[in-house]
């Protein structure tokens, strides 16, 4: 034992300068990438591409064993889309004279507000204090930062925070820095959805007035106050109502509608009309400065 310890100390002493160099090199790289926005951006892009290829290979194997559940979710998504097709609706005749509509369908595309883009999940975590998803779709396929992400059942998953040419990083709802505007569907009361880092099935809704009637099972949906999510997407349902003694607010425990442990595909939501109101707001803020 003494001989082994002596050899270990001799080894450390002999290569002490080399180990010190490695430690200092790692520390310098940390400072460079953490406090330099340009280098941090380059590092994130390269890391996304490398880890994206690795996760893609790993996910192919996992995907094979979950193929049935994936197909079931795609069937539900297709059913929802089919139910929105124009040809699936027919109004009863209310007049005797038939008039051909002169407005072409293509001319109405400029009024589209939201575009949904499917993406395969190739990386996902749920047990960390700050969880992310990695998607196999990026800038070359129309993805950009600050877009909302939902699952095939229209349940909120998170927000896009970084994009490379072929991959996307999503800040999960299960992230301590995540903050989403929400409403109670029954009465319209607004609040903010956050996560405390404990239970991957539970998020918290803050800033709910005690004057509002809240019961277990009430639906919590997106408020529509931001350009990332349209109004009415399901976030979860109230599991517990906690009265905060030091304020006139409730703290609600919400069971998430999305199953974060079994996400195979998601949909990225692009608000095609977000730029005009954003530019108008910037103009107003600049005028009043």
C-alpha cells in the first residue's frame, strides 16, 4: 500500500506541470466561451452539430422500440389536421341562387398566422434542474429562435433558444429559467408558469389572485399574450391549490399535459405575423423614451 502511494505521489510530482497546464487551459477556455458572446455562439453551434449527430444515431435505436407509440401519436396529429380541412365542412343551403366564389384559396395564404413544423426529438432530459430537448431540424428547415414548441396533442413543451443549420435546442418547460404566460381556462385569470426543479410532472402557476375560484382539475392554457404560442394551448391541470400566507395570491401546482419522458416528435410553432406588432411596439417605446 505504501509503495503504491509513493508511486502515485512520484507520478503526480513528475507530471505536475503538465496537469497544471491542463487545468489552466480548461479554465481559460471556460472564461473565453462563457464571457465572450461571439465565441460562445460559435461553440454552441459546433457543439449542437456534433451532439446532434451522436443523438441522431442513438435515437434511431431507441425509436425502433417505441415505434408503435410514435405511430399512435402521429395518427392523433393527422386526425386533428384532417378535422380542420376546408373540404370537411359543408354549410346547408340558405339561398336559391348558386354563385361561384371568385376568391382563390391561394390568395388567402397571406392571412395565415401560425405555421406548424414537425421535428424529431433526438435528445431530451427530465431529471436535471435545467432540462433541454434537442430536435433534428434547424435553420435550413425554417426554424429560428424564440419559437414555441408543443407535442402532437397540442400540449406545451417549451421554447426554442438556439438553432444551428440542422439542429435545434429547446428550453423545456422543466427548466428553472422557463417562464410562460398562462390563464385559467374557466375564468380567464392570468398567471405565470415556472418550474421549481423537483417533480418532472408538476409545474407551478404563480400570481393567481385569491379572489378567483380555483378547483382541482381546472385547465391551464396559454394566454396568447406572447407571439410564441396562440391562445388556448393546454399546459396542464390544477392538482393542488396553495394559499400563500404572506400575500393575497395562490400558488397552484399544475400537472403537465405533456409527457416529457416520452417525447418522440414535437411541433414548432412559427408566428408569421409577429414582426409587425413587435416593430410597432419598438417604435412606440423609442418615441416615449
